[in-house]
C-alpha cells in the first residue's frame, strides 16, 4: 500500500484527509451524501404510500367482513319481527296500529344480539296510511296538491299529468295536460306506460310533473318529498286511518283542522289522551267515539295493508341497514311489471338495489307475508335527498 500524503487541515473546498489518511475531495463527498439522502426520501415516501394503501385495503376487507356478520343479524331480527307481527295478526284478525302492542317487536320477545356490544334497532312505518296512487282519483290529487301550496290550475294540470301517465284510458280534464302523442313527438319517442309509478324517480320522465317536482339541477325538491310522504305506489283499497298523515286527511276532506289535531293527540297518546296512551280504531266508524257521533272516517279503512320495517344493526363504527316492505294476506299489491321480449331483468344482470319480490316462492312455504320490497344499505330515498337539499 503506497504511503499517503500527510494529513493537513483541509483548505476551504480543497482536498482533505479521511480517517485512514487518504485524501478526499469535498465536493465529491457532498454529492454522495445528497444522493443517499434523496434515496432515503424516496424510499420513505414509497414505504408511506405502501402502508397507506395496505391500511385502506385492510379497512375495506374489515368492513366487508363486518357487513357480512351484521347482515346475518339484520335478517334474524327481521324474521323475529315478522313472527311477532304474525302472532298479533292472528289474535286480532288484522294489524291496525303499533298501539296494539307491537311497536317494539324485539323487546316483546326479549331478542338478544348474537355478540356483545352489538345493537339492533327496528322501526316500523305504515305504508298503507298513505293514498294509494293507483286508486286515487283526480279530485283527491287536486286537493292534495292545493294543500301543498299549488294554485288550483297548477294542481289540476299536475293531477292530469300523473293520471295520464298511469292510466291508459285516462282523458285529461285540463287543456294544458300532456297527452300520449306529446311523448311520441319527443326527441326520443316513447309511450306512457299505463301503470302506476314503479319509483318516485319516474316523475322526472313525466311532462308537467318534472316542472313541479324537480329543481333546476334535476334533483327532487321539497314538494317531491311531501308527495312521497303522502302517496304510496302500491295498490290497496283505502288508506289506514290509524296511520294516515295529515295531508291524507286533507286530500280526502275527512276532518277539520280541529278534528285532525284531536285525532293526532288520540293516536299519539298526548294532550287530553296522555293518561290513556296511544290509541287506534278497530273500524273507521270508531272515529265517532273520539270526534262525536256524526264523525265518520269516510274513505278510510282501519287495518294495515303494507308495513315498512327498517332494521339497523351497529357494532363499533360498523353498521348495516335492512329495509323491507311487507304486506299481510289480502294486503297491498305491487305494480305489475311490463315484460319486454328479450329484456334482461336487474336480478339477471347482477344489479343491486331495490328488489321487488312476488309471493309465488313464499307461498310454497306458507309464508304469512308478501315481500314487496327489500333493500340493503340503500342510498338516500327521494324523501331524504329532497329534505337534505332543502336543508342545504
């Protein structure tokens, strides 16, 4: 090994000696350090990106696994709820109101979730308290829209537009109502289906209706939300007086404001009926017991034809929601689907969303309810999205 030069204090930016006595060039050593540091920075960034990606993948997998477990719990709670409802239906002859004692079906049977720390909630809503759109007449719709704030002429035009869409033989009353040939002259010609709406989103396809139910961005507005709260798309003879919202009483011209307020107190068990608790009628004529002998709930029934059951399961930060609409025997009927030759159904295409079920396979099991709809973790409905837009 050749002898090295003597190690002297390095001049500024000049050659220097390392620990072994060899001379070094300062600029070259600085370049090496920069390269090492840059390499470490890129390695750290790559490692951080990998950790973040792996964390996201693990989180997705964990949520999928949690959803599968919570889904099983939700269907168990739904079956338990239906069993309780069937017991009450057999004893009472029909379901009329949660005030009969089935407002908390899981509590009634002492239902316990499968795992500690998991909660299960069930909410019930009487779908048949609304106006059945397939069986609702022109004057009733006009009264409903007038109550919602439309001018009489606009209420009549809108009612004509809806009935012209859902009834093939309907003759419009107003001059400005759309007719079948108006749709045939559209850029993309089509014909009104001649059946009730299968979804409230179908309102966007109806001339005149879209003017009142959609905002400038094409989203459902507040009127669409109130319409969905007062009207059902399913067919049954008359709305249930025990679950009817105020707008339904107004549309059917059943009672005055004072009488409607008294009915609300009676059904909720508030005001003068606080000591008695929530009440219900076995028959429409029973309204005379509350409002006077001359008061009859004209145009109403007193039993549930369709009931919406919402099951929400939570565990930690995970949740799963199951929404089912069921009908008891002789209850509501779904809209008859239009069969198009060669068309592919949503189920066959593997699409997700609301599933409309028929009673045929359930009848073979002697199942007591008809499943009209079922959704899992559904997106916001027309009502919720319109209310959210109104809030914003």
